[in-house]
C-alpha cells in the first residue's frame, strides 16, 4: 500500500512480518516515526514501536492513540523499510513530541 510521505511523529500501522527474533516486536502494530524527513529518501525510517502492554518502565512514554492507552517503546527503537508502513493513525500531540524527544535524548546520552 502506498501511503505518501511520512509525517515525523506520526503514528502509523506497520507490518513487521516476517517476525523478528527474541523480544523484538513483530506483526502489524503501531509505530511512531522519529526520523527526520531527509532520512526517508533512503526508503528507511527510524521508529519507536507501541504496545498496549503497559509497563511503568523508565524508557516508555504513555500516550492515548485511537482512544486506547499505549506505551511508546523508546527501548526498542529501530530502523524499518518504508515498504512496511500501512496507514497513518494520528499525529502525536506537541507535548508528547517534546516528551518523546527528551526521552530519546536521555536514553542515548551518557
């Protein structure tokens, strides 16, 4: 399915089959695109998967998406092909964008 240009901090459905290994996220699930638009010219995007298995872990951000509570899993950030994306669900609210940016910075700064 062709979805058009990705929106940074947009929440999209993406299909990760064939499945990953171990504790990697798999199947069709929502992802938050965190990569800048210029990266998408490579046909790849950096994303944070989302889950409805809520955990009070320090590198997860609780948001409501499509009326349902979910955690953005910064601890499972990864790059995926643009061919895996299905559809835009919604765009993160500005306050969640700032919180996500802060969380990513804290996770990857010494």
